[in-house]
């Protein structure tokens, strides 16, 4: 009986030492493996990187590359000539990138068609951060250097205007 009482006393003593460490509500340090064990319990917040001129140019290049990869070419319909163009990106004009407000951005890029004709497209991107930028509107500004429209500034705001041709 004495052995049995000693065994119980010893067990209670061990439990008293171990239990406080197991009963902590929130340990001061999380184990390093925890995030990988339960990734959905702790979703990562979305990045909200501001849109810079460099990231805007990169977003245009990435958009064109994705379309080209999926479809074999970047396609654009010339509504004046009622013609579908298969285009290859030549250059995003780094000096013609701008924020227009309301999470809208402007980029100008040169493309070459299969017949060698160069098209200048104005690409308007929209999104609250770099990660969510998407094209909102794409217009044909120039065909082989000949303007379809021009840009005029009125009281600090740029507007499209007819060329008078």
C-alpha cells in the first residue's frame, strides 16, 4: 500500500510540474512549423504595392506576354480598317507612363504586325495595386507614325482629340 501511495504522490507531483507549461493560453513563441501545418488558419494579407512607372511598364509587358503565350500573338482589332491584327510588343515607352487618378494608369507601347507595320497603342490599366492591374481600355493611337487622334491638355487634364484629318 505504501508503494501505491508513493506512486500516486509521485504522479501528482509530475503532473503539477508539467501542466502549467501545457495550459498556456497563447505561448510567447509560435513553433516555426505552425504556419505550414495550418496555412488556411492564418491567411497572408494581400500586398498593396503602389503602382510606380516601372511597375506599370512591367504590368503592361506581363499582360502582353500572357496573351501572346495563350493565343500565339497579342491581338487587337483596328476598328477603322475593320481588321484583326496579330501584334508583337516592341517597346513600352517609359517616358509616356502616367497615373490618371481613380486607380487608372496610362501606358504607350509600340507593336509590330505580321506585315511589318508598327502600331502605337495607348493602354489604360486599372487597379488599386500592382498585383491587380488589368487593362481597362486599349486604343490605336498611331499606325506607322500617322495619328488617329491626338492628346490636348485642358486645365491640367489630358483629353483625346481628333487630328483634323
